């Protein structure tokens, strides 16, 4: 059985859930059962989720859930490799935290059997397509922590929300707060070093086999730019429809015009579009304010929406933004 993710047709017609029956220990006049360690109750868009204390077999299916768990000191046994890192399914900035290689799971086409075989006691699905049907299939296997309450954008869980959800589920809320404090400090330092970013517009997009697309507020890449002081052009934001990006037709590439335009390839080489005459004709490109990111590690860090990935992106992408903007 497989779950088709994001698009999205559910190919699962049934799921058999096995029930483990616990034996009852005999009572003794001189002994008593020790109280069970309390787990966590995590609020999600699908309702409250009861998570067992100290989960040991965590399966990380949401975008960057694995990186977040690793940053908190928990090694997932299964990882959905959303950005096609290969290897351990996470970015090079965090991969060494694994001491045992995880099982790499599907993303758009997820095998239920593969998840069941890992015998998870917790499934992380905090940044996802937000579909009830997929959540129902996953939560029949193990407690599943989905996106936060009130989220309306697919894959729109912020780095703060993801870190807080995963930390709460793992019983590591203090560690989660520390991660976010550290990320705030990195952003604050970048903002202080680049005051020229404030009030400037920045358009962020990608080129794939489907053509061009622009990211909208609520997506990690757009939010990264606004966090630095940029604003996303109104021409892009007014076309947002609840997804994390909008398609951009070749005849509409002027949507990317901004004080800074940042584009990168998805599963292609940048040569597929870097010299596109229509792209090179937009005003920001004509003025030298078009930045094409072609380093896969940097592109993935910029796209990760995780504390470790964004930290890497601040260190390595922000100087490129400043140089291209002429700040």
C-alpha cells in the first residue's frame, strides 16, 4: 500500500492495524506498580495528539522533520528525503549527528508497509501537504504529530512552529527554545550587518521541469527573505492561492522583478534557464540584481526551513544577497 502525497490521490484503500494486548501483572500486598512516565499532548491542526514519553523509534516524514529531531538529539529510524540529499536523507550540516543510518522513505509516493516495518512509536509530519486522509493513514500506525492548528498553506509550517512541535513531542522543549534563540541571534546579526536590506523587495523562485515558480509568504524561502528585512513583491503575493508557490508562465517573468531576484534550479542544472533571454530581459536582471544559486548544498539549506539548514544559509547565502544587491 502506498500513499500518494501532495497533488494528491490516496492510493491506500485499507490499513490493518495490529493491536498489542498488555498482560496484567498480579497484585502483591508488599509491592505496587511504579507510575508510568507522562508523555506529551501536542496540539495540531488535526486535534490533540497523545505522544508516549521518551519515544525511541521516531519516523520523520515531514519536510525537515528529521533535521529538527537530530538538532534536538533524537535520531529518527526512518527519514523522508524531501530534498534528495541521498545518504542519510538530511543536509551535510547535520548528517554527522546520525550514528546509525536511517531507513530512507518515499516522499511523494510513501509506502505504508515501509513505515509499519519500522515499528514507530512516533511519526513526525509537521511540515506537509496537510491532508486529512494522509494523516488518518499515518495516525493508524502510530501517534502522528502533524502541522500546527490554523495552518492554511501546504508545507507552510514555520521553522518556529516545526521546532516547537517536534521539541514538545520529544519532551525536549527547553532544547527547542535554545535552538530558536540561537537562530534569532544569527538573523539579528545578519540584519545588523546588512541594514540596506530593510524595505527592499526580493522575489524568490525556482526553475524545474515544470517551468518557473515563485515562492509566497508562508514558504520557508520567502520567509527567510522577509526575516532579513526584505518584502515580497505585491505582484507575487496577490496571486497566492493557499499553496507555497505560484507557477509563473514565460510571458509573465516580470513577476520576478524586484530590488533583488533570487532563482535556483530544482533537479536540473542552472544552465537550463540561466541564459533564458526572457529572464535576462526583466529589469532586475538588466540592472545586475539577479542572483542564481547553483550550489546544491546552499540551495537545499535555503530551502530547508530547519534551524541547522537556515543557520548554514545565513552564513553562506546572505553575503551573496548583499553583493548582488550592491549593499
